């Protein structure tokens, strides 16, 4: 087996500087997120935002090992999700760090993922949140975030929100003990201001590799090892 990160980082280092990693619950998205943080923490400024209520939070933090000291870790409470994430982004902007990496586990709150209609206060905060993320991208930041998979399409939940950032995503799937990582490209996206039908959007997938999920993260499986 070969360590997975060099191959994955080679892909996500390309433009755009915004990537969404999606997949079903428990597939290993947060593990890969922390694996990236651990790998890059010695060479670049990294902010890592995790959800405080994760049942496996201790396991995730243990994966980081001694590298935790090199990371700026932020824990978000579910009950104050948008407020605390907005505050984090404002602190980052005030610090004037340049060309840093922001890694966000669960980029959207459960209320936004689950509901079809949101209270005005949530809609307003979500607008501020997205505006601040766009601001950081404009300042040269790299943002990598996770989100669950849509139950009806092979796309991220609330994928319509993310096409403002990028039409390319990463998708992690599970087949028994193996994990398959795909690069997903959306095509036939209408220009801004033009009405569009989501069902007409073309989804193309290209496999990046097959991996085993281990205590150290994702490890690439060579064909002769299958």
C-alpha cells in the first residue's frame, strides 16, 4: 500500500482553490480531512474547524497526534453553528493571515441540510457565512470542506449552494472495506441569470484511486494488491 496524500493533494492543489468532499455518513470524510491537515501542518498555516458534538471526536483528534500543536483547531457547537463559524471567519480575516488553508468538517449546519425552507434569520446568517468564505477565496486562501451526500443524486447535499464556488467536487464511496475516491465534474451549467433545470445537468465521474481506511488515514491500493 502507498500513502494516499501525495496523489490527492496533487489534484486539490489545482484551481479552483475550493473543494467539497462528499459521501455518505461514516465513509471517512473527516478522517481524510484530518489526514490532509496532519500532512500539511508543518509547512503552512492551517485552520481546522470540527463539530464539537461528533461521537468520534476523540478518535479524530487522536489521529492528528502531536500535529495538533501545529494546527489552529476550532470546535463548533451544533446549537450555535452559523454564529460560531461566522465568528471564526471574522477572526481569520482580522488576523490577516495570507495564503493559508481552511479545512471545514460539515460546512453546512443540520438545519440547512435537512430543511427545505429556513427562517429569515438563518437565511441571513447563511448569506454572511458564504460571503466571508468567498472573501477568503479572493484573498488567496485554500478551502477544503466536507458535506454529506445527497440521498437522491450522486452530488453533495445542497449542491446548488456550492456551484457558486466550483463545479468540481470529490466524492468518497464505500464498497465493503474499500474506499473509492472520485473527481466529479458538473457540466451544462447555465450562465448566471438564466433559468435552469437541475435534471439536465450532466455529472461526469473520474476515479482517482481505491483506498483502505486505516488508523493512519486512507492508504492507496495498487492494482496488484486487489
